[in-house]
């Protein structure tokens, strides 16, 4: 007589479900503080409600899968891509804070992120990121008249 091994709940999956529920609550709470009224009841409060509902559904699904022990086995963690992406994000924040501007920081973030995903052409990716940053800057600053952090390159436009 063979007995199937009893599955244990996946604790990490349950923790992730709890974190998703907390995020849903934060989004919902933040949305409830909006004082903007819309004449058609479709205002800026709609999307946070949708996001909260989706987060709750994800949390429920994740909790059920974790409780049953049905979640797939996780791969081992490689910290190199995480450090590269966080380093690129930190560089973007620092460059904006010290007046380096949006474009250089965005190009650097693009290059570090592509390196984190396994691409080994940093200079080419930096140039691609710079071209994308110029396009984004022109789109936001000139066409939409929204201000982005200005640096030496932004002052040329």
C-alpha cells in the first residue's frame, strides 16, 4: 500500500500572500484619501480600486497554492542581477539629486538592467538607453510640458 507524502504548506508563499494583502490595503487606504470628485464616477479612484482588487485576487491564489503546497520549486538566488539593477537605480537617483539630469541616469539604468539580464554590450546599451532617454525627455518635457530633472544634456534642448 503506497501512501502519498503529505504536502506541507509553503511558508514563503504564505508570507508573499500576506505581503500582497498588505499592499492591497495600502493602495486602498491611499485611494480613500483622494478628495477628487468626478462627474461621471470614473475618476482617479477607479484604477487604485482595480489594482487593489487584483492584488487581493493574487494574494488569495497565492495563499491557496501555498497552503496546498502546489507552488513550484524556487530557483537558487543569484544576487548579481539584483545588485546591478539596484545599483543602476541608485545611480539614477544620485545623478538626479546632484544635478546630473534625467537622461544620463536613465541611460545608465538601462545599461545596468540589460547587463543584469545577461547582455554583455554595456556601451551599446548605454547608447540605446541614451537615445530612449532623449525620446522620453522630449515627449514629456516638450510635448506634454511636464518637468523632468534637468542636467547638462537637458539644458541643450
